[in-house]
C-alpha cells in the first residue's frame, strides 16, 4: 500500500519534532526520497489531517504526484503540525505507530 516504509515516516516524525534543530535534517531526508516516496509521504500527511479518508489514500497519492507545484520538503515543512499529521495518517491507514516507533528507537540506540 505505502510506497514509503513506515520506519522512514517515523524517522521524519522524530526529526520534525526537534523543531529548528531538526529542520535541515528533515529537509535533506525528504529531498533524498524518491518521487513515489515523497507522494506517499504527502498522502499520509493529508490523510492524517483529514483532507482525504484512509480509503482514498491512492487518490491522495495521485493528487500529490499530479498537483505538486513546490518541492515536497518545502511543502510539508510549511504544514503546521506535520509530525501529528504523519502519526495520525499512519494510524488511520492501520499502521501500528507504537511498534514502528519502538523499532526506530531500538535501531537508533
């Protein structure tokens, strides 16, 4: 379903929660994703903020690909509450955020 691994989304959530200290890292990480991953990440954020329903995820990905007018990193980083939207989006899509966070933290230590 997702063209981006939940672990990468969790990584972005953690970086984005660092605020200004993590902004450059978030930007670089998102820029390093391929086009499919960037569209998927945008779709997860949109589902998380309620712009799309979980069952319309594929439509959200298609919309992200066809209507992109600014670099994905710039767009997402300008979105208020990005970490919360990404976390909510994963949950809405049935992905266990807690398990992904635990795996991310274990590998980071």
